[in-house]
């Protein structure tokens, strides 16, 4: 190409730099005002969800001389202190209560992950009569409110001699119907060709479950673990009914004493709230990588 051909033609319009285009995950173009509106909504949701936790954290770090009801409110404490947490531990045996809650929540996670995985795999992959009826039973179980069967549960625990024990707290929620259905849907998304190839190679049911199906649904298993831990850790009504020995109280029941005794001292209440919420945040931080993988569960790679 000659120099004359490379030179711009006379009267030709200069090429303008194209404005950057914003696209979504599907490649569709997003207008500027739509992008701004999305971020505004995200900020509003963030303020509504995280704002109360930040305020409780700030209140728990404020000393006795700081005004927590000032107007306008001050989020940052002038002199941060951990004395409120020490006062909580001196008022009630909070760490013993937290240990009891940890035992209950850990047992609930193990039983739900194991039981829901086994039941979900049986409902999704095994062939037998009454499979659809069994799945319908789990759906109907979700429609029954917990308050409607709590008396029957208490009577059952009393007949089994499990009242006032942590086992009695764990047993009714050891396998949740919702978790079984979550695992069932995850296993249904797996291609049958993978298991058929393993069956041809001589793999039995347990080998197909442990080596092929279960590793492919880690995201859903993490969701089940988080839901089970949160449900057991935050449960208040059932432990309050079953337990009568203060040494076996869970954290939610123990913090109720803190509210009743020191209702005017919001700093202690805030410190107790942070102690109760911190393990949930730590669990989600550890499992969030698997939690968000649950969207593409069951996809074939390669």
C-alpha cells in the first residue's frame, strides 16, 4: 500500500473514539442510567442488611461514657474498648453456652449433610416403586409448620428419655426436608451418561455415589451445611422447651437472660449479639466459594 493510500482522504471525518460499552453477563448492552440505578439499589440493600450489624458492632465497642443515643448517631466509637465483651462473660457463662451451641450446630450439619445427601441421591438416581410418592412426602413435610408438631416432638423426646439433653435438641432437625429436596435437585442435574459409564466399568452404587455424584454437588452440599448450621445456631424455641438445666443451655437461651437482666445497657446486649453472629459470618466466609458454585451444579466439564 502506498503512502498516498495510507493518508486520510480530503474531507473525511475524523474517527471518534467509541464510548465504553457496559454489558451484563449475557453480553447485552446496559445503558448508563440502568447501571447507576443498579448500583443505587445495591447500596440501599447493603445499608438495610449490613447497617444493623455495623451499628451493633459499633455499640459493643463504645465505653460507658459515650452516648449511644446521640443525634445524629455516631458509628465510630471515640475510644474503642473490649470491656463490654468481658462484662458479658462475667455476667453469664457465655462461652459455655457457645460451646453447647457449637456442639448442636456441628451435629446438625453432619446429620443433615450425610442424611440429605443419601436421601437426595436415592430420590434422584435410584429406580424403585414409590419414588415419586416419597418425594411428595418431603414436599408435604415442608408445608407443616414447626409450631404444629412441637408438642408431638416434645412428647416423643420425653418418651425416649432425651429431655434436657443436647441429643434431644439435635434429633428433630437432624434431617430437614428442604435440604433433602435441595440435594435431590442437585443430583437430578447430573447427566446419566456419567454414571452409566461408571456402571459399565463395574462401579457399584456406593462407588458411583461417593466418587462421581457427591464430588459434583459440593456447592449444594455447602448450601445445606450453611442452612443447617444457621438453623441450629439461631434456634430458640425448641431448646427453650427441651432444656431445663442451665448448664446445657445454648447461646440463644443464655443471651435471653442478658436481655432481661440488663435491658437498659445496650452495650452488653450488642456485645452478646456480636458473639452470637460471629460464628455464622466465619462459616459463610469459609464456604462461600462452594456456596456460589451451586448455580452451575451438575455441568459437564471438558
